[in-house]
């Protein structure tokens, strides 16, 4: 036997002995026969399968403004019918862009005093010059932030024929906390009375939270958990990325990367207040969205009928959805 083998022979023998003892000990603790494990019974009913889309979708354009490279939120302007607001994901300044009906940027609006840590969605609620724009700093991929922040400002007065390249606006701020610890979220919706709805983004469960009171500048609220909604399992279908409530309050839509989930809210009011908890107990109408890299946001048009969505990529494709004449 070569010298180097003789040198390591005792160590090899000891190693083999330890492995043999470990294997014998482990095997002796196993039952003689192991029955195959039964899959756990799900306590949640499977979501409705996708149906033919109740909308006809068309691509309006790829946004020509290269500053909009990670569009993560979209909302229809109330003060300027036909125009849309959008903003980028994390890494950008605290700013939004006002787009015309063809996707051309009319103005960049800089939100003074705001921080864009991880803006993930936005909403517009109200009417005309009294409408509020809400920007949600609600993203938290690691679920470590003790609070999230909502910024809002009145839709500014803009001469669309001579819109300024940049426009500063002052904002109000409100902090929100979840009652059960930090969550990641990419869906923010608002009611005309200033009450907010937030939907979490998670593969475990999709939870719905609301603010118990309307928005209050400088305030802090702990949200109420309304329940969970049925979303398919999987990365593309199972992670929510945006949502909106129609201006008339009759419909609510939440999207994932590839599908839309829509609820009919007609009659869901009590004493004039929306009963959003209803979406946690009723099936949604589900349909596939147009193919895109990463569909991140959706909104209703000011008429409450058309819808618009946008994908997070460069250039960002902007889609329009017109209701079909026939129900799916």
C-alpha cells in the first residue's frame, strides 16, 4: 500500500464506521411501512376558471416617454377626462406623469415632501377639480417595514394646451399599519369619501384590508382585515399587482400578472358606505389579460366602462379595454 494511503487509512475507517452507525440508527427509527401522505384538504374553494373576456382589448401604444420605464400604477384623471396618471416603481423620484389619450406625456408632476421608497400603485377618487390623487408607498418585498405611507394631492390645474414640462405639487401624508404585521402589497384603491382599500401580494394568501376611517392628513390608522380572496396558485396567476374601483362604485377589479378578477358591487352598500368585505365571500369573474412582460396596473376610465392597463417594461405598453356587447 502506498505511504499516503497508509497515512489516511485510520481516518477513512473511522469515517466509514460513523456513517454506518448513523445509517443503522436512522433506519431503526423508521416504521416498517410508511403509508403515502394524503394531500391536505383545502379550506378555500377553488376560484372560478377564466372565461372569455367581457372586454375587447387593444394596445394603444408603447409609451414614447423613456422616463416611464417601470410603470407600476395607473389611474384615470377626473379633472381631465380622457387623461391618465402613472408612476414608476421603486428607484424613481416622487413623481407622476399625466398622459393624454394616445399615451403622450403632458406633464411631469413632482410631489414635494414625499419619498418614493417603493411606490406600487395609485388611485384617483372624487370629481373634477375636487378629485384627489393617491400614491401608495406600499411595496415591502421582505415584509419588514412597520408602516406604509399614502400620499395624496388635489389634481393640479394644468393648461393642457400649454402643459408645463414639470409641475411641483404639495401633498398630504398618512401612515398605515397592518393589524397582523408587515405585508407586501401592490394594490391600492380609494373611495370618494377617502376610505382606502389595500390588497396584499403573496403566494400564501391574498388578504384584503381597509382603513376604518377616511384619509386624514398627518394621521395614522391601523387597517382592518376584511378577509381573503380566491386567487389561483402560481407566480404569474397568483400574485396581485394592481386594482381599481369604478368611479360609480359599482365594480371592482384586481389583476395578477396575467389575469383580471372582477366583482359586481351593485347593491353592496350599507348606510351609504361600501361593503368591500363582500369580495371575500363571492366568486369573481376571471379572464385572461393580453400577453405582456409584467402587467402591473389597471384602472377604470372616467365613464366607469372602459378600462386601461399597463405593463412594467421599456417601452411600457398601454392597453385599452372596451366592454363587449354580449356578456361572456
